[in-house]
C-alpha cells in the first residue's frame, strides 16, 4: 500500500469509527494525513513504512492540538514535537491522529475525558480501559495497526487486555519522555499498542534509544525486534502466587491456565514464585502517583500554561481558583488534593516517604526473583474483563483496584506487556509478561511464541 493509499484508507476508517460513536480520536484531518503521506512518498522505506500510528493526546505534536483531554489545555498546539513522534516519522510511519484519554492520563476507564468517554470497540456499554483507552480502541477496530499510549501505572496494558490487542510498557528510560506531558515523572513511560506482537514491538523499537533531551533515558542503543521463537526450552517462567488469588475471575483463571499449558508445551519450565510486597503496590502507587501529579500540574495556573479563567474578585488567587476549578475535572482535582496532602508538612514522612520505601521493596522483590534464575513472569493482566461504563466511576477506590496486577511493574520500572489469551462471554482477556530491566527482547520473543499457539478469539469456558 502506498503512503497516499494508506492515508485514504486510514481516513475512511476514522470516519467509520466516528460514525459508530466510538469517540476514540480527538483530532485528525484528511488534509494532514494526505500531507504527511506526500512527505513519505518517494522516501526510502523504513521499519514503519506502511504503518499508520495514532498518538495519545498527551504526547505533543506541532500540527495538531495536545489537550490531554482537559479543558485547561483546550486548543493548545505545542511549538515542538515529542521525540517519539519524530522517530516514528523518521522510521516511515504515518501519523494518523490524536486519541482520547482520561484527563491528564488519570484514570482506568477513559471516562474522565473532558470530551466524553470512549466506548469499548465490541460492546459500547463497556469501557475500553484507561487511561489510553482511545489508542487501544482505535487499534482494536483495525483503523490503525499501532498506536502510542503512555503508562504511569498500567494505562496501556490494562486497556490492551480489555480490547483484545497487544500493549507493551518498556523499561523506564528505554523511550524518551521528551514531549510527553508530565503526570508522574518517575513512573511515566511512552508505550505502544499493536494488533499483533510484531506491530507493537516494531513501534517500540522505532521510538527507543537514548535522547539527550531526556536525562532519564538509559545510555543504551535502540532496541532490536527479536526474531520469532518457537522453542522455549531453557527458559524459566515464574507464576507469582500473589497474582492468582482464590477469588480470581474464573474466565481469567481459565485463560491463564490454558496459556501456561502452552508455555510448558513450548518447552519452558514454569514454577511458582512469590512477590510478597505486591499487596502494598496499589496503596503505595496511589500515594506516589498523586504526589508527583500535584507537583507537575502546579504549572497550570492560568498564568504560565493553558486556559485562563478570571474570578470575580479580580486578584491572582481568584484567577488560580477559577482557572483550576473550571479547567480540571473531578478526578484530576481529587489527585491534586491527595498529592498536596501527602506532601504537606507533618504528613510527608507518614505517607510519601513510606510509600517510596514500599516501592523500593517491591522493586527488590522483582530483583530477587529474577536473580533466582527466573527469566520472565506470567500473570493475568487484569482482575476482571472490561466493566460497564459508570460502574466504578463514583467509587475511586474500586476503580484504582483495577490496576492491582499492572502497577507493581510500573513502580519497579521493569518492562511488561499484555497479550490476548482468550475470551469469556465474548470479552477479551489478557495475559501479562514481565521481564528484568532492559530485557524487552526475551519478553517480546516469548509473547510472540505464545501468540502463535493461543487462539485469542476462543472462549475459555
């Protein structure tokens, strides 16, 4: 398919998604698609040639708005482009459009967007997961083969599982954060979605590598896509007992059992392991996460960034109150308040520093297991399939618990990914692989092997 044909087909599919009311894409135009296709025409082919890539709307571009799905940034167009976007263009990829998300990436259902919720691509009454729900949903429709999301605590793996596609969170520092609107700076990772392991990993390889504009990127060369592997002999895969509780959803348990049987049949040794501090991951994450969010979002004050709302009193405090009160949604306000509290005098030791200590213990658990001879870990991605819209939005604690299997890897900074492993009553289910820091290659090779033998569309019960 030529770049111009790809642009035309992507535009047709976006129109169809809009007509279906998916609400997955916030900004796109056929004119921009055609312009970018003209730029690619005649260029030497790259690893992403023939691939249209959607971009989560918290990753800046210079030709389309970057709103973070928030009223406070409505209409904002960045003067510079994210490193990841620049690298996609350099690899021959076509930038398709900007996708919907939970406001400032704060959420697990993409119901917290100022521009309306994203619908599940199979059942519109359900959520697609979050915060990268727009990217996941548009990939699941087939409108694009790949998309960028961002992960702070599971925001790519969880929607990938809900939507039945592949989602990869790289090691912290593998991909430049330059141009990713900051949420939790010690956690944020630009991450990838794909219809297949090959699609998601090719995109990750294209955007990976050191960037002098981001001091947190590791001094390592860009990632290579590992060759396909069908023989897993010599590999040891751990099953953390904490991720398989007695009350695990029966469909997810059945899908995991089937996937584990396939891993054994491919030659891998599978053994039980323990990550004893897993139970503390969600409470620790929801202290560290809001604390960093409160600090990062302080810049949106109506003076330096974003929309300005003038209060009736006419003084600067009224400006701050009006701008932030009207510009931020409820979930963002909630996290700013929590974050400000846990960082406040007299409480930082009790909450924030204790959470950071728990975080170190969680990372140490992973290090100890990998040091014991375990190459990879396999777990469920989520505790349940996709849930109904509105079911958890008024109960933030229940919503946060949807991240119970994904946030530990984020706290530890290790790579993790979700692959489809079956369906239960028609709903996609995901299995998660986790690897030591910077060992994406082994993780992706095993995921591709699993993908080759698991019928992801088959019912598991």
